[in-house]
C-alpha cells in the first residue's frame, strides 16, 4: 500500500480527504464559531427576513443569505487551507549540516569536535537589514516574517497568529480569507442589527400595536453579535494599512527605537497597494507536498527528527544521521553556502533582496547536552548583544 507524506507529517495537524484538506488540532472551536453564524443568520432569514420581504423587498433576505454564505466560505477556506508551512530540512540537508560543522581540531589524531552553526544570518531587503533566525526544530533558517507556531509545530511564512476560533494558523496563504471572514461577518452583523431594528419599528407602527407588543410578537430569537468582530476587522485593517502582521505588531518589529525611524521593507508604499496585495494579489503555491508518496529520504528525515527528541547527544561522538563519507548533496531550494555558514532561504515575493555573508557567532543549540549548552549560552550572552533571543 502506498504511504502518503501527510501520514508521517511531523507537524501537529489534522488531514482530511486523503490529505487534500489540512487544519490545526483545535478543530472544536471552529464548529462553535460556524454554529453561531449559522443559527443567527438562519433565525434572521426565517423570521425577520420573511416579514421584511413582505413589507419592504425580497432583496433583504437574499442579501443576508449572500453575506452569510460568503462569510461561511471564508471561514472554511481559512480553516482548511495550508497557511504557508515551510518544509523542514530533508535528510540530505541535515547530513550536510552535520558534516559542515563537524571539525577535527587534531588533524585526524583525536576525536572530532562539533562547531555549532550561527544562530542568525544577516541579509538586506530593500536596503533594510533583516536577521534570519535559525529554527531548532525545522533545521532551517526561517525566511523573513516567518515564525514557528508552538501549537502546530511548524514554521509558517508571513506568520500572523494562531487563531483557535478558525482552528488554524493564519499566514501567507490564508490571511486574505481570514481578513475577508472578519470583514464579512462585521458587515453581516451590522446588516442583521439594522434590519432587526427596522422590523421592530414596522411592527410597532401597525394598527393597534406598540413597541411593547412589537417586542412581544417579535422577541429576539438570536444573539446580538458581540462587537469583537468590529474590533478585529478594524485592527487587521490597521495592520494592512501599515503593511504589518499581528506578530510584528506585538513584537514591535518596525517601531521606532531610541528616536530612530525604522522603515518597513514589506510595505508596498501606500495603503491602497497594501490592501490590493492582500485581497487581489496572486495566490501563493503550497511548499509542502502532503499527498506525495513517501520516499526513503523522507523516512530517514522523520527518523532523525524522532531521534533528535528522544536520544541524548554527545559532542563529537554522535552524527544525527549516522552519515557516511559521501560527498555533500546538492541543495535545490537554497543558495550555495559560503564556508562555515548555512544556506539562506529567502522567499519574499515582489521584493529584491541580497544576502550578506555577515553571521553571528552566537551558538545554536544543536546536538549539544543541555547543561553544556546552558553554560555556553551564559558565557556567550555576556559578550554578545544578541543574547539568547530566539
């Protein structure tokens, strides 16, 4: 029987329909979110919509139904779309990394030592210096704006946040659906609220009716949607206006420090262009082939990740893949590394970038014992401005 890659996927994700759909682990709150929207809109269309269609226009329930379907579609697209997961290093890349940083200080007369790779890599994007950070779990340098989600255990491109209400990370490939969902639900809430008031007003003006009888004849059959949707859509509109993500806003990545003005290299220069890039820009392809068949290299890489979390390491005595003396493999998705540096992966579309050879000397906790790593970090932090920031 053919085994698919989604069956051995290292992240904490759920897959449906033989790997065609993927989502996060916390899928329960998605059902709650969808139920609130379905119940609220169904009651409005079935009761208030019928009355308003008879008194005013048939277009009122039809427009409400269209807004409801659009909001529900955006919710499902956000939930079941790959947010932009970056594939982890393959077995050949891990083996290359291990060989690159295993050095022999005794020229073959003694045991080899392990030289940790640099923790950050300096590049420039549109003239702005950017630091690429190394991911300990995925064994890659994360592209700009990417971050490792602790809930899904994946590095995600243009990581915004992990939203439990949609059951998935919000990143490069599903941010537009998330923003359209927040915006459409906000418009739908205002639409229902406005015509609910209209319904009560029309009933109160009927012969022999009052406001009290109108409330009695048409009691609230659905909850008034909380204003959190308005605040959420407004907040993300502000982020798009400035060309930022929620992660960057929380960390203050482009905030002015000590009187210095920090330019955002990922902004398109105007609010209109930023909104068009989010809503109408090209849909990026997925980087993970979850429906592909499992190869021996995939199985070897998966075994290496399991060993990395289950086995103790000894410096200079353990190779992650028990590698042989074969030549270094060719890396098709990275640029050629300079001596004593790791390959750099930069995948920001629409912007030119140049890689720099400047690297930090802060060590990366690879296959190093925890106590030795801690002492090395403490010693390194005293002489480094970068410190232990991840």
